[in-house]
C-alpha cells in the first residue's frame, strides 16, 4: 500500500495564476479541477510510472511495475469508484461497466483534497473496492462518503 502526502505552495500557485490565495484553495478543493494534477504528481513522484498516451484511456497511469491505477479525489461529499463517464448530468451507472473497470485496474489512489494544500493519499485494491460494493458498503452507483471511505480503506 502506498501512503503519503502531496504538498502545494498556495502562495506560489496564487501568484502564478493571478488569483487570491482564497480562490486558489477553493479551486484546488474541487475534484474536477485538481484531479489532472494529482494524477500526474502521483504517477511521477510516487509510482514512478507512465501516463497513457490518451486522456481517453481506461486508466490514469501504470506504475513502474506495470500495475494499472485509477486516481480519485476524496471530497467533502465523498468519492466514487465507477468510471467517470458514468458520473454527471445525463450519464447513468452501468454495473457491468463498473465491474469491468474493477477487473481492469489493480487499484485506486485516493487523495483527500479537503485538506489542500496538504493532500494525503493512500491506495485501495480493486478487489477491496469490489468487496465493499458487493457487501453494500458503497452505494448502488459506487459512491461512498468521505468518512466511511477513510474508515474502510485508510487503515489497510
């Protein structure tokens, strides 16, 4: 299991982007915005891996051993494990597609962005996610609250 923290310099980011430090923190605690950066930092600094050639790939990166990983931001609302194309307006959850995804990837890096600029991360295997789903610990659409996912996965 990988565990650790990613740290950002809010003052430097704020200056570089030309926005206030408050807006910088607000921006980077939105999972839609920071996920791209977290994927790259985890791939480069932690997994020493490679990114896929296309953003449309069915995984976020391969580690130095060839294991396939997805990255998920843990927000105040929680986290989901289904493919991102099953989330959002006009999209629907497909259980077979979700299980297929679990069979494809070795696991997930979870990054708790609620504490930005210090973002704790840890991993959970796809088998553990599948067991949480089958045991009813995830919702029927693969969502789980922040507190519950931390309780169920962080200590592994």
